[in-house]
């Protein structure tokens, strides 16, 4: 059977499925295996956005009725059982999103649900609820010359000194056509993430950081009438980091499969190590550049204070 070797999220990955979004790399022994299996699919409900989640021995089971079942085990294996005639592009979205988020969590990393860019060698993450504009803000920052680090899954790894770093994911960002128009891109030049979904997969190969970057700042995105950026206290930051982690996103069954003390400790450590702010911005996409400028000004002030 043909296998494919990649590098993403700081890991060498060997997959039975082609994952063209990732960077090919066959030079290292695989740390993660992605395999097809004949796991009996679960169908506990309907829809595609609310998965069935179960903590099982050694791992976590995720299942979507029209997508498939994914068994993530021991931080080094994702078993995939596709549902019916699910499109391969759809399957890849769930492997590289929710399943990978769970696997990274199993490996002891703090996993934020957001997007992240490299600003002068410092990682800046955007987190928030679905539809808050995480990918859009990251793309707006990339439009201003900054490099993409990750979209959707932001893996944070603490080094031996306790300093948090973001591992680069893969050079692609998913955007809605109206956001692409506002940023000066042509949606028709990019493929749909999958058939039936207007969201597009935009390559970021020309502006992507391939090495880990220290995490310095996290912006929590919210919609508001006026464009405003305010600093968060450590307690407020802790709440937001826990709220927007993949552990919380997928519910209590996933939390039972991880070490809760480690989860809370990492969130607290992160809140003590990085600066956090809340960015309120209007829905008007024409103000994206102004929002990105406001973030840059805030970062310049912070970076100047840190260097003094």
C-alpha cells in the first residue's frame, strides 16, 4: 500500500491518505501514523458540526454521521473509517482539524482554536468563537507582510524553560469569498475547501514560517460597533484560553481523556507568559486593514516595552 510522508505541527506524519495541504517530508521516522480502518461507524445523531465524542482506552473517538469515525490514540495514531461515499477533501478537513487537535492535546500540547501569524519572529494568535474572523484577521496580517503559522489549530508547546512556542501547521488558510474580495484576492483563483462549501483554500507557501516561533500575544476576537483593542488581565486571559481550546470545544468526554490538572496548569502558565487583548471590530470587512493596523500598533508598543 502506498503511504505519504509529511511534516506538520512539528511532527513527521505518515498517512495512508494523500494530504496535499501538508509539506512533503520523508526524511524522518514518522511520529504519527494516519491509517484507514474498518472501525464500525457510529451514527448517534445527524448533521456534520456536532460530533459524537467518547473517551476510550488509550484515546478518543470522534464520529460524524455523514463524515466518518476517527479514533485518535496515544498521541501517535489516527485511525480513519470514512462514512459511505464521503468526499476525500471533506475527510481531510476533519483529519487536519478536529482529529489533529485531539492528537496534539494527547501529546501534552496546549491547543488553541484559532489562527496564528509570525510578526517579526514573534507569534501572534487570534482566537474566538466560530465566525469571529480568526482566519480573516490572520489573512489581513499576512497581507501586511507577516507570515502565516497556523490556521484553525494552533499548537502551543512549552520548552524546557516554560516558554511557549507555536509549531507551524501547514501553508494554507481557509477564507470566505467576501473576505478574499476585501483583502484584494480573487476567490475564483482558489479551490473550494470541498464541494458545496463556498469557503476557499488559499495557499500561503510564499508567506509561511516553517520553524517554531515564541508566542508573545493572543487576541480574542469579538464583534462590536467600534474598532477597539483593550488589554486583558491574567485572569481574563486564563478564562479565554480555556474557553477557546480544543478540549473545551469538543466537550467533557474529551476532557475526561486528558489530564485535567495539566490542562488547567498549561492554560494558567500561558496566561502568565503571554500578553492577551480583546479586539472588538465591526462586521464591515472594508475595515480589516484598519483592524490589522491597530493590532500592529499595539504589538509595536508591547515589543518596545519588552525590549527595554
